[in-house]
């Protein structure tokens, strides 16, 4: 990508079974800082289909992940999600850019 001047980024599917801290640690361990990349992308499309429905804990872990990536990379992560998860989790809790799929 550097030879072609493409701007790249890395996508992370948010897990409901591991902490936001461990997910951030893993992401940071494999994704180098780069000034010419898009912000980290956090996919939360799986939340509304999961049997885990503890919204308070999901938000807590999502905030830990989002903040950890923001602090490390200096770029607010982008959320990739559907409209239901936007209204249920992101709308009033985050001010990040979003990509909504239908």
C-alpha cells in the first residue's frame, strides 16, 4: 500500500467474550502506528444477534476498547454497525464517525 499511496486501515470485530482492555492490547500488538492510515475500525454488528444482552457491560468494554485505541493511535476509531446497534449503543454514548450497513 505504501508503494501505491493507498490509505489503509485495520478492522476489528468487537468480542462480547473478552474484555475491551485485552482486545485493545491485541489490536495494538499487531497494528503499527501510521500517520497515513485511516483510524481503527471497530465492528459491532454482532451485538444484536448475541445471547449476551448485558448492555451496561457491553458499553463499558466498548468504551475501554475505543478509548485505548484512541489514546494509542491518536485517531478516534470508526464504528462499523447496523442502524439498530447505532441507536442502542453508539448514538448517545460516542461521538465517533460511523459506517452503517443495511
